[in-house]
């Protein structure tokens, strides 16, 4: 399992580096598939380091590519965290989702004020979650 996580970390780190030097059109061309991959990875409940790199990749594509899907992505993360029946209902998936939401709000909150306020409200609720492992991540997302 450790080798798999190491390979994921290495791949995400390389992707992050490539995205940081790619042109806007190049980023836009791959943005949809990268979003789907990062969101899909979150639902698998990756370790925190992998979730952090997924958040960094998303932050980079919204900074260097199109920002229009940022709002849809944040809305989807909010939905996953606020609905009882959710693809992110497993504790590890919920932790990764909180990680993505916190990272996106920290980096792009000024561009999505109303969604950021919704995120703060939801993250505040999660600090009192019945799942003890979710609480520290909700606090860290602030």
C-alpha cells in the first residue's frame, strides 16, 4: 500500500509542476479530466498527503485555467458534505472532501464569497461532527 501512495504522491507532484508552467490553453484543455480525477480520488478516501496534493492541483487549474467550473466543483463538495446520502459518506472520503473544500476556499475564497460563506457554515458544523476524525480536518480547513 505504501508503494501505491508513494506513486500517487509522485504523480500528483509531477502533475502540479507541469500545470504550474503550462499555458492557459493547455490547462483548459485538460481541466475537465483533472477535476474528475481529483474529485474521484477524494471519494476513494486517500491519505491526507494525497488529498492535499489533489487540492493543490485543483487550486492550480483554477488559477491558471478557467475558473467557471470552480463554483460547480465547490457546490458539489458542499453537497457531498451536507447530504446524509452522499458518495463521500465514508469517513476517509469525507476527510478528503473537507481537505479539497478547505484548500479551494483558502485559495479562491475571494472569487466565490457566497459559496465561501456556505463552506464556513458547513465546516463549522463539521467541527462538532459525530465522527471524531472529521473534526480536526474541519478545523484545519479554516
